[in-house]
C-alpha cells in the first residue's frame, strides 16, 4: 500500500485523540490498518426456514404472537418474558430476558420479527433483538467487528465507512494480474469494500475467496522462500556411505520393509547423500515402524564416519529406543549409548569422553543431549522423536552441535496434512501410511462409568488368558498432583479386587526415573500383569503381551492423544481391546467417543481432532506455532491452501518472479519478512 495508508488514523474525520488511542490497543494505528480490519462475523437478518437452522445457530424469524406474553421476575431485578410465536407452520417459544417493558408492546396475533439463538430441542429462540412489525432489515448483512474498551461496533462501522469513502479508491492491488485472472479473483479494492459492507451472500463469498487465497499465498511464499534460502545458504556435508552395506543391514532385519517404509527410506537416504542439509519430517502412525527407519538412517551416518543423535522426550522412551537400537545393531560394530539425567558419575564421564573421541557412534537420550558438556566428534545426523514436544529452541541447539548436520523429525501424532503444510511448510515431509502386514486392528468400545463392574470382569478375563493390561487414570487438567492421586486411588481399588491373583503396578510422573524403570521392567517381564498409570505411558512403550487398555475419563483427552495411548496395545499377534470409560456431557464429547470406536487410522483422527478442537488447541497451548489467518480457515479452506502452496512454489522457482514488475509487491513482501537477510522464522 502507498503512503496514504501509512498515515495515522487520527487523520480521519471523527477520530480524535482518545479514539485513536483506543484503536491503537486493537493494533490499528494507520489508515491502512483500519481499512484492513475486517469483520469477524456478520449479522444476518435474512429470513430462513427453521427446518434448516441448526441447534445454537443465530436466526431471524418473522411470525405472529400466539400467546399472551408472560412476565416473571426472579433474582430481584431480573425478568423473563415468554410467549409463543407462529412462524410459518411452526409454533415456537420465545424468551426475552430483562426487557420487561416489551410486554406492553406485544399484542396477540400481531406480527413481530425476532433475532436470537435457536434451541432446536426446546423449539425456543432466546431473543437478542425484538421488533414489532415485519422484518425491515431483510436485505442487510451487517459487519460485526471485535472491539475493545469504549468503542462500539456502530462506531467502527462509521469510521470504516468514512475511511473507505475518502481513501477506498486508492487501494492498490497486491496480487499479480496473471493470478487474479487465473482464479477470477476480485480486485483488492472491491474485495475490501465488500468484506466490510456486503450487499449479498454471493458477493461476500467472492470477496472472502480472494482474501483466503491472498493470505495463503503470502504465507506460503514466506515459508517456501525460507526453505529455498536455507537450502542454498546451508550446504550441508553430503554423507558418503556404501549403499550395499545399508542394503545388507536391511536384509538382516527380521522382517521385510513395508512399501511405505521402503519409499521413506529412499527419500531419507537421498537427502543424506545430497549436498543440502536434510530438514525432514517423518510422520507415521503408532506402530508403523519408524524406529527401523531411524536405525537405517543412523547406520548410513555411521558408515559415513559421522555420529548420530536420537533425542526423545522421556527417559522411558530413551531407554526403550536405546534398547531397540542396540538390538538392531547387534550384528554390526556400531556402538550405541544412552544418556539421560539419571546416568551420573563415572559412567557419564566415560560416555562423554568416548563420544568426543568418536568411539560412541550413536547417542540416544532426553534433552540431556543438548547440555554443553555433550560434545560430538563429528555429528552428521540428528533425529528427534515426537518432535513437537521439543521447543524450536531445543531443536536448534542440538542441530548446532555439529556443522549443519542433517535433521529428521519423527512424529507418531499424525499431523493433518493441512497443518503439516502450514506449520511445517519449510520442511520436507515423508509419510509412512501403511502398517506392517498381519496387524489386527484394536477393537475399541465406549462404556459408561456405571459399567465399571463389567469392565473389571473383562480385565479379569484377559488376564486369565495370560495377557496383560493397562488402566489409564482419570486426567485432571493442569494438575499432575491430582492425576497422581487418582492413579494411587485406582491402584489401591484394583489391588484390593485382584488381591493374591495378579500383581498390580503403579506408574506416574512423581516416581524417580529409577522407580519408573523398575516398574516398566517388571511390566515388560510380566512380573506385573496390570499396570495402573497416568499418561506417562503415552509414547513409545512397547509390551506386545499387553492386549487391553482401559482409559478413564476418555472425553478429557484429545483424539490424537487417545490414539497414542491406545497404540500401547495391539503390538503383538493377539486381538487387542481398548475401552473408553466416559460419560461425556457435550455433543462434541460424544462425537469424539464415537469416532474413536469407528477408526484406527491416526490420520483420520487427527483431521477430526483439528476439526473439533481447532488448530490452536491441536498442539497444545504453549507451542502451537500455528499461523493465524484473518479470513482463511485452514480446515475448511484447505484446498485453497494446497493451490496457494503450489503457486508459491512455482513463483519462487521462476526467473520472472525475481524480475518482472508484476511481482514487485510479492518480492518486497518476502524481503520485508527478513528472510533474505538470513533471519529465520524460528
Ligand atoms: P513406531 O515407532 O512407528 O510406533 P516401531 O518402530 O516401534 O513403530 O515398530 C513397531 C513394531 O513393528 C516393532 O516391534 C517393530 O519391530 C515392528 N516392525 C517395524 N517394521 C516392520 C515391518 N516392516 N514388518 C513387520 N514388523 C515391523
Ligand atoms: Mg516409536
């Protein structure tokens, strides 16, 4: 945008000192900011057939008063006015809070227009706006802005009307003509006017479409430029290894790779050999066999006379990974060591010394790996498992322990494709979308808490067959302490019940890592048959004889987390079961339970999770890293996102983009993001 739009909002008539301070609190400083402050929703007064209106939706209806309005007072000054309204062929109820004076304005059989929230079950509208007479606002769609302080929505409408009248004609286009033509997108000038003051839905849809594309394109350009410059700037060291040695390692495995593993292996080995630094995300559902892939990549790094690091979020997982890698490499002379905070003293010193000398080839550990004292001789490959649990900063420190080592991020929480290409737009993505043959799918049931007796019988039956089971304890948000207490309670209840028959173990986050290891060991050796645990068993734990998992309060978990937990069973050849104990109150809660019983596909679940919880919640509050778009919605507009991604890719790689005046705006957008100066997004 040109200069006018950089001028202060106080240049607009009617916006004084005080108002401009208030606008500033909403991050509106310039005229451009004001004009681009788009409504977050619209007030729609078009009449609709109630049969098409969903529960809890806002609606405007016109009808005749069908019962004498009844006014009742409660809690001192509060009042409720109720009456029945005949809307077409429906007789519905209307409730109007705290407007007692309306009673005298309403006459039986007279026409009224009411706007409010529709409760489908009670056939009732909770009235926000009540107007005697037919619907006069029929045609209007009014913008609603999110506002702060003393400002009003009406005030915002007025400021924006003035701003558009005065400066609207000077809004310049920022998208290149070829793209506008290709997708028949509205010009920016027109699209902005329509977003603020649409005259109908058709028009609004077109304006929205343009902004969705614009937001996605700009975002993708930034991500892809970052990727391009990163690649060109940080030429990694190409690893040099004999493919035949890797191949014979693979043929020595107890099983053939699945097609998906085969494909992913090729992608990764190709990256390792290339002069670029690998920056790849490996996604694969629980049990899809990522560990073997990690082992193959690490082996290639070791064959190239470099070292590998595998960083995981918990000690249990680190121990398990170290154990499986040692096993996988037992016929080779690859040396694998484990480093966690509970490895101390002489043993620790010895490992660190051998690491620095280069005789430890692969180091597995928790974030103990990123401490200063950990020095590699020559780090060639870094792998992190369950990558989104590590902060970007931690990953960066690990990466800097070598000279541009290749990096592979593994995750078993399948990230919906939509999120993967936004949040991880600067990475390459490999997907293992196939489970090894012969896996039985886990039968999942949803049971009410009142059925606990029957569930306990079911546990007993599985244990009697010689199997093992997990019971995951009630989750209380934000309070590890209470979670632990719950686990202790459930443990003593079950211990009492199964006294003398089976051994019941207890696992929670307050145990020391020695204690945890002890518990896990006795469970994996079948000394303990039933393990009561908090969610600490969520990732990675592998006990194939465990065939049953009972999860308390399942509605409190996200779908992806439930899927992770459930993935602890179904790891052997026996049929496995998962029972979700849950009495969800909300529709969404019930829907989640139903979805869990219907699918074992982590990708389907993660898409659903995203849909039900929204992108912000998907990764948890702290580290969402999910970009915020003003108009676009990553879930619903994902097709546009894919189109924009492809276009951004083509643009970045075409010479015309870097020269032609059509692309001037986009070029300056990229350079203003600080990418070209080498400043990274993370
Ligand atoms: P993930 O880490 O992806 O959850 P793992 O790597 O732990 O999965 O593998 C799960 C189990 O499947 C392991 O016991 C592993 O040995 C086994 N496995 C891996 N790949 C194959 C394969 N191609 N065929 C048969 N079993 C496999
Ligand atoms: Mg794993």
